[in-house]
């Protein structure tokens, strides 16, 4: 007969401290029972039946409550919210106290739920498996097993090559459960309850086991406190990044130089550049942008700076090309939102598209173009650098083409600041989600420092972001070390139990 493994398995739906502790406690209990009684039995020897649920659609009214996987949340059911169905042959699917249900599909495959009270005549849905125990097994003892790594190891191993649980009725019946007599099962069930004020038939050996479990729980609590500190440090690191960006565009990271060309002169040159582009037919003449009213100004700028709208600093802000991505090399790559990950693009993996030659120049990307996502990670930006291919961009991206008299890296920096995100949120009021379009981007307010100071700001921010990245890597490594520490503590606990 195969052995029962007590190895800790990280599972995505077992992540809270209390749930991890419950699984660990139950695993220690199962290992104790196996080593003391050396009597693992197949569930098929201890179950009265296993049965798949009833297939139907949920209804607003009907003959029975219709319990589905989605109605079970954190080990609880709000029966008032459970829908109805009209069930024929209801006697085959009726639930009763101490029935145990196991999910056989979805993100919580293998998770179980024990029925303790029923307020309505209820049946269970087809993606659940019902187990009923025989007189040899306390259903609460079975539930302890089903919430232990003694159970999860077997479930995962039954689907070789996968780290995901795979469950059906036949597999459940093949599972091995550490078995002891019914009297001992009852003692273990009482001992494992959270409320230790109840009177249970104390046993010196189980008392020692309970003390050992309490010691392991204290270690888990300490590790979870460390993890909480890591989470707080990650949040702090993010706040530091945002603070650096915000202070940068408030002129607090750089000293102002009176010899710098003032923005008023810079704006005149920008205006001249636009007029030349219009005469050459490279851009269209634009409608005048609305002036910046005093009530719209978020804060006072350093002397020499000026509030402007984003459109004033760009040759164009426009949407991308609508096409389907293809793998055949057409000579024109097709950049989509999904190709941009962590502010990087692997150009070799970007697909291609079909596009008429006469349209290519309208969407052809150049270095220092800035792209903004208008779906998915709405508002996220990417600046094109070191492009070595002919690439057009997809319609769910908006391109900002900076004028030559503006530092494109300063614009990209602005597009990561709280000031940028606050304005997007303000312009999306009344919408269910964040909304970005060419018009809202054009009207964004940003502070314009002298061109030389823009360069200084970008340089100091780059230096500070390198330090932030180092700090974040240290926190991430500390998080990994803490996860390894938890695994080490659990493996040691399971070995000593």
C-alpha cells in the first residue's frame, strides 16, 4: 500500500494565517494518528456513499435550495442567498447534517465543506461531490483529514505532472486516511476544536499533542508577523517611489538655475516648431486649448516654471491601427498592450500585421514615442527606446509624439506621477472604470520647467529609482526567505509530530 505524505504544499486558496494554521494543525494530528495506530484505510472502506450533484440552472424560486460551489465562501454558506431549483428525484440529492461536499472543479478544486445546519430542503449542484460516512467514521474526523496536507498530497499526486488538485468520486474513495477507533476519533475532534472551554475526555497523550500544536502555532504567528512587515515595507517602497516622482515635478529635487532659458521662451520655440510642421503638412492645425484657470492649478510652482496642457508639448496624440496579429513575417511588427510587460518589450516576440504601405507612416513608431494603454492596465505608459524594427502600434494604445523642444523622458516621468493619475481619475468620474482617451490626455495639466532643468530632474529621478529598485529587491528576497522559513518550520513540525 502506498504511503501517506505529510509534505507542506503551497496552494493558492490556502493563504490566510488562520487557514494555514488549521491545515498545519490537522496535518500534525493525522501524522500522530498514523504513527500511533499504523492503520491507514481507504475511504471506500469508511464511506456509506459518494454521489455527484444535480444538474440544473439556478432559479429565483423552486422546490429546493440549490447549493453550488460559489455559494460556499470561507467555509460558510449564507443560505438566504442560495438560489433555488426544481429537483426531480430529490431524495437522491437531498442534503442532511454531516454530509461533506467536495468541489471537483474551479479554482478551489478539492476544497470541502461540512453541512452542520439546514434551514431549507436543499440539494447540491453537479460540480460538487457528496460524501456520507459509515458508522465507523466520525464525519468531523473526516473533515479534519480533508483539511490537512495528508489529504492534499494525495490529491495532487493523483494527477502526476501537475501542481493542481484533481478530484472525482473514484479518486476520493481511493484516498488513504490515518484511522483509529471511533472513541479516539471523538477525542481528537473535541481536542481540535477552537473552543477549549468545552469538556472533552482529556487524554495525557493528546494533551501533549495539543501543546506541540500550540508551539507550532506560535512559530507561525511570528513568521506571519514578519510577512506583514514585508508587506508594509513593499507598500512603503511604493509610496517612496510616488513621493520622489511628485516632488520631482514640484521642483523639490533640483535647484533652480536663473541662467536657464525660461519656459515662456521655450513655449515660443514650441509654437514655432508646430507652425513649421503644419506648413509642411506633417500635422493638422489644432483648435486652441482652453486656458488654465486659477482654480484648476493644483499647487504653486517654483519661479520660472509654467503650467501647460499636454497637447501643447506634442506633435500628435492619436490612436493606433486596427488589425489582427499574424505570425507570418510581413515586414511590419504589430505592438499590442500585451507585448509591454514591466516597462519592457521583447521585440523579437512581437507579432506582425497586414497593413497597406500608404498607411504605414501614420502608425510607424519612432524612438521617444510614448504609448498609453486605454484598456487593461488603463493609463500605463511606455516610452519607445532602441527600436530596431519597423513597428506599428495597435488600436488599444494611444501614441504621444513629443515635440523636439521637450524632453520626452520628462513627459514619461510625469505620466507616472500622482498628479497624472489624480487627473485621470477626476476625468473618469461617473465611469465604472478608469477612462483614457486622446481628448482627456490632451487637456492634462503638467508643470513645465526650463528644458535644462527637465534634464536634471530626469537624471536625479533615475538615480533615486535605482536605489528604490535595490530596496525592493532586498524586501522581495526577505519575503522569499520568510516563505522558506515557514516551509522549514512546517516540515520540521510534521517530522516531529
